[in-house]
C-alpha cells in the first residue's frame, strides 16, 4: 500500500486528511478559469485572489487549530497558504493547470463538518474521499500518471470517482490509489494499493499471514445484527465500526484509551502495544496552524 493509501486506511498520520486542510491553495473568481492567466500585468489579480482565499481557508481551520492544542497563528497560516496558491497560480499562467473558482465554496462547505469534529476517526477518513477530490478540483493539474510532479495539485484528476491521484514523495511522480466497488475483488495487507469504498467491507478471512483476499460486500448498518461469532476478525460493520458482542449489533468502534485486542475495534484503526485504542487523527497539522513543524 502506498504512503497515502496506508495512512488513509490504517495509519495514524491521516495524510489525506491533512492534505485537505493544509494544501488546497486556491484563488477567487476574479481570475479567469480554464487555464488562463491573470488579467492585467504583473499578476496583481492573482495575488489579490490568493490573499483572499488564504484568509478564507485559514479562517475555516482556526477553531480546530485552537481546540486541538496546536495553537493558531493567523499570519503564518496565511503566508503559507498564499505561497501554495501562488505556486498553483504560476502553473495556471503556464497553461499546465486549470482554475475552477466554482469549486471553492463547495469545498469549504464540505470541509466544515470535519473541521468542526477536528478529531477524525477512520470512518470519517473513508467518507472524505469525495471531499478530497472536490477540493482538489479548485486547481486541476494536467500532469499524467507516471510523469514528474512536485505537489498533488499538479496531477491530473482520476477519471473514476473511486480513484485518487497524488504526487508521491518517494518517486516524485504522479501515482494513483483506488477503492473497489461492491462485489469487486479486494485484498487486505501485503502492500497492496486498494481498499473497499465507503459503505463496503472486504470479507477476506484474516487468519494467518497477509495478504488476505476476498470480495467487497455491503457493510452491515449501524444498530443492525451482525456475526458476533466472528469477533474480532470481521470487518462486517465497516471501517470505524465493530460488531459489539454485548448487543450483537454494529456499533461505533471504541474511543481512544479503551481496551482492544485488534485495530478494527478502534475508531482510530490503531490498537497500541498497551492494548488500548490509539488516538484519533487531527483534521489540521502544526505547520498549517502556526507554521511550526
């Protein structure tokens, strides 16, 4: 599994979550869409637009930065966001990226509930797949899979809604991760770069050493009866949920600090060596909040 895929599904760093709130970097509707450059000379409108959008995105994440304990520095946040926007704006002027101003407000609206939660479990991370693509569409790169890149925004969006393109830190090229649809073949573990889409689970038997193969099946809904006898190795209730042996129904997975014997019992998808559930991901990081790290 790639660094992005593993963090999205099982890891604790939440790279895709962090990406959504820290590297959108966009500009407002005064700038011509469709790959055009700035109106007038010197890129003045691009600069003004990037400053406005930096203010919007930093304002949206301020509450979470403060609640999380990371702290918030408005100047550092806006400086960083402005620089990211300018990098994208240069690509727009060069014709290697398209600006879609109509995606800005929908992106902010889609991000709001996750920023309000601030502490994000694996179930929420799975649901953020389409949010990620929506925010990425503010700046739509033209770099094809396998070609050189410096940041995610430069990679052309995947044609399939269950796929996601990104710039790999390891290879420096645009790569792709994907999720499988209902009844498609799936694999758990073993370094594979796929997982079942939100609302599905991989029915692979997880006994023995990975990889484990199976089929993506519809997850049992919250509160509905589930196969308790398969505890704790079943993913029947979906990521971030568990089959509760006390009720025999699907319930929200355990909170950080609660006892566990398997990562699938935890909202964070992490069971520590102390056999307690690990912490949830933050929807922000220190660099985006206050310029540190």
